[in-house]
C-alpha cells in the first residue's frame, strides 16, 4: 500500500479537464477526499508555454486566480523568466527557432508537453519543498523529492486527462527516473470518476462557471484537425502569419524530404 504525504499537486493546463478537477476538489467532498488527505495541502501549478490562446490567459486572470485566492489555494503560473524552464525550451516557438529552422510535427517524437509543462513544474517543486517542509535539506538533482518521500510519503500529482483520452497516459512502468518513481504518484481523477470532455463541460456549467476554451498551444502540430488552423487565420490573422513563416522555414530546411513534416504530417 502506498504511503501518501499531505501534499497534492494539480498540473493545471488551463483547459476544461484541469479546471474541472480544481472546481471539484473544492466543491465535491467525495472527490476531494480521494486526492487530498485531511488537512492536506493543494498546490496548483501552470507552466507557461508562451503560446497559449489569449482566451486561456484571460480565463486564468478572471476566473482561476480569483477562485484560488478565495479558497486559499496556492496557485502559480511559472514563467520562463523564473529560471525553471530548460535552456532550450523557453517557449514553444523559441525552441523551434533556436535549435533549427523547423516547426514541430507529428513526424517527430512529442516532447513539448514534457519539456514545456512538466519539467518547469518539477524544477519549481524541487525548490518549493525545502521552503515548506523542514526535514528537506535543499539538495539538488531531485534529491529533495527522494528526501520528501522518505520522511513524508509520496506526492499525489494530478493530471487532467479525461475519459476517452486514455491513449495520452504515459506508461508508468516505463518511467526510468528513479527519483520520480520513488516520490510521485501520477493520478488521473477524471478517468477515475469516468468524466469525459462533455461531462467536464456539464459540470462546470452546473456550478455556474464559464466553460474555458480547450487548452492547447496556438501552433500545436498535434491539433485535432485543420479547422483549428482555419480558426486561427480568422480569429488571429497576425498569429497565423507568424505560423506561416515558421512553416516555411521548416519546408526550406527539409526541401529534400520525401514527406511533409508539418501539422499532422500532411501537405
């Protein structure tokens, strides 16, 4: 049986899934009791990709931050100016422009979520732990996590993947980072409770909160379909023009490629 600490962390993406989890942790006692111990702490973290939709940032400012303040929940949006992002992953488009003249593609391994969202959160928590738990000696290279698990138990780390999106779940058995296996238990509350995207929308509406826009980067090469690019062209033409320039650099760089390496690997 896993010994859990009093610390629960919500990896907040700004979309409907993680927003539903946040609201239910406050309003649904049964839901809360499963993921936060009695008198436990909730830390909500969002790592900024600097490529979120304006609507996501607006929802964050107008709904999420005031909500967390009202309910005494510690919330932090981790900006790349804080030093927790990787040197080559300061932002989504910055990584493409600095490393080589390419744009992300499903033809490449998907590393953006890990590098832009999870790594900054892991780095931040590594420094947060010794400031909040007196048995942690502020070591480096993730030793703070190992110490924390030894003295306090594992951290529940909540991810907002919904029912029907199980293919997005990383195989925990393939995790190679020893510190992570020892100290963190990744949990998927929406799947545990059978909540799909529609159920998330219905719940948010039922508590009289506005439904946030689905969260994904504006230039996400893993976008659901090309209608998202059409929407980008209509809603934010200046951003669409920037995307075109990035795409052209990619095409020029891979001029000899036998397939297009753009969004969804399609022409």
